[in-house]
């Protein structure tokens, strides 16, 4: 009797899991929140102050050289003093800013790469735009889900932890960069690095995620329940080329 009860409970748990709706997420949810929770003293400086700090760093590097003519050295030192005085007059702690720059640069890089472990191995639904990619060696289809139309072609690609490589079924042939879609499936932390042809040039697709698509519906957030299936006006004319 106890054995039958255990089997029944296990079956109920499996059925409940199978019936659970995928969790609806945004691209911002893909980022590790701990990786972006750091103090960035440069974020609120403003363009003018950042420019002066950059000048100061560049002049320090030049003045460290030993082959400068005296007139050139005098001119560069005067400009360096002016940059430092301008920064200090605007309340900037120059020494602290210079001391932190490598540490902050490292944290910024980590913030662009670190994925949110909460969604590793989770069934999710997410909206965006799919950039078609060449088929894999095994014949499987792929695409890259991005948050904004035009990314990776007219706009820079998103950071790796917000670029999702989507594994498509054979009947899911997405053929347009400009149609919003809503994708559901199993999301996993699986880094990839591939260069594909988009419109009239190549783009490096550095991704931290892979999503095995169960459904790909046309309409994004508006999400009409229309499975894309064989959506696409034509096959690529060359490896990696997609419709405009």
C-alpha cells in the first residue's frame, strides 16, 4: 500500500510539472543581478568629466616616455595640470578615480557576461526578434533572439548574457529580422561564439544562453497563438544570409 501511495504521489508531481506554464521573463532577467550590483564611480560623471579623465590618463602614459622633446613635455604637462584642476574643481577625487579604473573595468566586463543562474534549466517564455543563422552540422536550425529590432545589423549586438541562441525544430524556419516573436522552451546556460552573415556583413554572435524552442509564435508580447512553423519568404542565398 505504501509503495502504491509513493507511486501515485510521484506521478502527480510529474503531471503537475508537465502542466506548469513556462515562466514569462524579460531580457533583463537573464543578467546575474549580483554581477551588476557594484559601485561605478564613473557612471554619473558626465561626458565632459569623463573626457577630462581620459585626457589625464593618456597624458600620464605619454609623459612616462623618455623620448619627448622638452617643449612637447612642457606642453603636455600643462594640459595634464589643467585637466586635473578641472576635475577637482568639479568635485572629482582624481586619485580615487584613477586607482579604481581597472577594477571597475573588470566588473563591467563581468556584468556583460554573467548569466542569471536562477533560469538555468528552466522552461521560459520570452519575446524579441530572431536573427536566422546557418543550420548546424546535424541539420538542426538555429537563430539568435535579441531584444530590439535591428540589433547585430544596424545596431550593436546585445551583451552575451542577453543574447539567446535558439535551437529550432525543422519546421520552425524563421525568415525575417523584423517580425517580433514569442519563444517558449527550455533555457540553459550554454556559451557559444559564432560569426554569421547578416544583411550585407558579418556579425560575431557571442551568447551565454541556449533556448530549445518548443513554440515560436508570431507577435511578441501581443503574442497571437500563431506558430511560425515554416514562416519565411525564401531560403538563404548563401550560408548565413537572411532576408532583408
